[in-house]
C-alpha cells in the first residue's frame, strides 16, 4: 500500500504503477492498494518491503507505519479524526490487477536493505534480571490503568496508553504496545508506538519515563508527609 497519495505523496511519483484499488480516506487524500498474486508468508521479508516503501517516502515518510500489522482504511467506514468531522471513506477505483512482491520492488525501484534476525539467548542470570525490570515496569503501568489488556496477544504485545499520547495527532489514544521479554529483544522487553511523533521512542525511553514519574511521585509524597 502507498499511503497519503495526493497530500504527502505526489501522485506523479506513483502514477507509473497503477494500483489494484484507490481508497479516498480524507478529502483529496488516497491510499493506493496493491493486491498480491500470492500471500507473502515470510514475515521478515514482508517487513523489509514495508520499510523499503517508507525509506522511499511511499508511506507518507512516516516511520510509524512500519510493522506487518499496519492496516488500511476500509470503504464505508468513517475517518473520525477531528479535522475531517467523520469523513466517509470511499472506494474510488477497484481493478483485478495483481502483483508479486518482486514486481512491486522492481517497478518502484526499491531495495530491501536488511532483515530482522533473532539474536541468541542471554545467559540465564542476565535474562532473569531483565525480566525483573520488565515486571516492575509492567506492574507500575498496570497500577495506573495504562494497560488496555490483562494479558498479551499471541505475539506477546499488550496494548497500552502511550505516555506521549498528548503529542499524537488529535491526541489519539491508539497504536502503543508493550512487548514481554523475549530472545529477539534480549529479554529487555520492548515498547512501540505507531504514531510518527513516537517513531524514535522504544524500551529505553519508556523506562526512563517511568523512572522520572516514579521520582516525581516519591518527591510529592515526601512533601505531603
């Protein structure tokens, strides 16, 4: 999918690769969808393709669009961002065009620069220590009703309220999640938020924020004692 065609992405840049479908998601703003001939079952490769589109400014240059779980807007539903006042999403074109990933990479002149790999497991003592740190952060967020689920989904992510929700477009309380410790994050745990403003925020920034809030709370409590 190419996002924000007509606003952030010049239609002239993508007009040479007509899409399978054009979806108008807000006035003068479209998503161009490219249907695949066959599903891509290699998650790492598909993730690399998405990042290649972002790097080439074909997803609105928004790093928050990264990740294989990103979705488009469906026709018939409403864009409820305050700026659009409940805009009805419309299908502007639907064709039978189908593509392979290799074809899309070639026609858009894109290149996959790398793929995510799982890292080796840590020594047990280190893993235990980092799991304890995660447990503290998890409990702290849970006590403050910042976790939206009582348990993670099948991929290990738990939806939560982003600490920086006030900086999101329209202050939307969406897109943030906490990842339980696992070999791929070296048992630290992980944090992500799909909003562009939070593209550079991860586990380190989340734990620093929790630490700052904890200090403030202790100081406030001490003053009131």
